[in-house]
C-alpha cells in the first residue's frame, strides 16, 4: 500500500509541477517563419510588410555577427581539458542567449507595429498554444479611428 501512496503522490507532484512551470515565450519567429505566413495570418498592410522586411534584415545582421563569434570561439578556443570545454560551453551558451534575446527584440518590434485586432489575434494564438505572449502596446493607426461628428 505504501508503494501506491508514493506512486499517487509522485504522479500528483509531476502533474502539479508541470502546470506551475513557466510557459515558453510565444515567438513570432521573424527570420525563420516565412514572411508570407506572417503577412497572411495577421493581414499585414504594405507599410507593415516593409517594416517586417526591415526588421528581418536587422535580425539577419545581428545573427551574422553572433554566428561569426560562434565560429571564432569554436575554432580558436582550446578544447583539451574539461575546464577548457566547460569554458567553451559557457561562451557558446552566452552567444546562444544573445541570439534568443535578439529574436525576442525583433519579434517585439514587429508586434509593436500591429494594430489592436492583429495583437488580439496574436494573444489568442498564444493562449491556444499555451505560450506566454510578449506584452507590447499595439499601434493606433489614424485610418482605423472612427471620428465623432
């Protein structure tokens, strides 16, 4: 009976802890998601499409520099001892973190050009995917404001 009690509490703990764990960020994936998909899903206007292309170029430039750093540390860093390998892994992880941060910055820039309806769609997709959305203030476009007479 003690075995079943441990099994029950162990299973309950796993279920409970996974529901309390932090959700992953809800990324748009600018740079690796096809632009046409983003344009289509969010019904982006021409100005937004141009800004998306600009942001994608910015991310490409950032990642090019970070990839150069990765290449440099993997070819130049000594890898003879456990300590050297550990140091290399730390540097590698630092660059990978920088890449994730660059992706988040660009995704937030794109979200900031969304209007309220586009941003609401993003929020609902994130909720459906059980991801944590980035919080930004959607842009208010002059042509979407109804003027009172």
